[in-house]
C-alpha cells in the first residue's frame, strides 16, 4: 500500500509538472531576427510644382527587388496570441522614372517601427501557422539621379505605417522556432523635395508599399 501511495503521488506530481509547462510557455518572452527579399513594385506619385503650388501631372518610379531584415521582441499574452515590437529595414534600388520612362538611378530605404499582434492557429504538431498584423511608423528616404548623373531628389519623410502577414513557425529544440512568413507593408502619403532650383517640382502624395518573404529564428526565454 505504501508503494501504491508513493506511485500515485509520483504520478500526480509528474502530471502537475507537465501541466505547468504550457503555462510558463504562454508567459515566455522571445526575440526574433529575420531576413528576406522585398518587392516594392511601382511607386506612383504626383508631380507637385511649388511655384505656383499646383499638381502638374502624375509619375511612376519602377524598382528592383531588394532586401529586408529586422529584429522583434515579443511576449505571449494569451495561449494563442503574441504581442511584439518590431524594428526593421528595407531597401530597393530604382530603375526608371516618368511617363514616358527615363533612366533613374537611386533607391528607397525604409525603416519601420511596428507594434504587432500575431494569432497562432491552434493545431497539433511542431509546425504552428499564424496570422496577424501591426501599426506603427515608417521613415522613408529616397534619392534619385538622372541618366546623366544629376541628382534630382535626396530627401526623407515620415508617415504612419501598417502591415499584414501570415506564416508558420517550426519548433526546433525546447526554446527555438524557425519562422517563415509573408509581410505586406504600406504607409501614408510621402512627399520628397526636389533638388531643382529653377522649376522646383516635388514628388508628392506617394505611398510606399511592399511584399516581402522572410525567414527568421525566434528564441524564447
């Protein structure tokens, strides 16, 4: 009987310990680093002539695929919900400008600060799909030169930003996860001041947007 009581006590303690693991995991903080490719597509804007102040036409800047990377710090706030702060960067080179198009050498460089919420879909297994998004700000810098090497724009602007995303996390070890995901980011209107002096025509009312595929690694504490 003593052996049976001891065995029963051991089972109860073991079950209690197993039940405690998810509770600690739900409260775990984590850090994620990620890297990926990003596609801006076309950047549409208004040609805004400042003297006099009037929109004189529309333009488009075409871009190449670029790179994005970042760091996020998060906390599990519910069994299937994670809150995190993300600081990330993306860069895309430009190709052409106009309508009609002309050679345009430069880049868009964007820095994002985002507060995100991610919902982990409750499924069995080591692979956990998720979906969510976030809000924050973006600081976008743009420089561009004509085919002759004349600098036309070299300016920065800040706007509200948002993102939507989905992906999956694959558990590796007790504390690690490999994260594979998609992100769509967009901003409010951006204005870039021209370097032209005689007929100043700014690049106004443009919105940065991008589609990114990322791979990252998360470590829980």
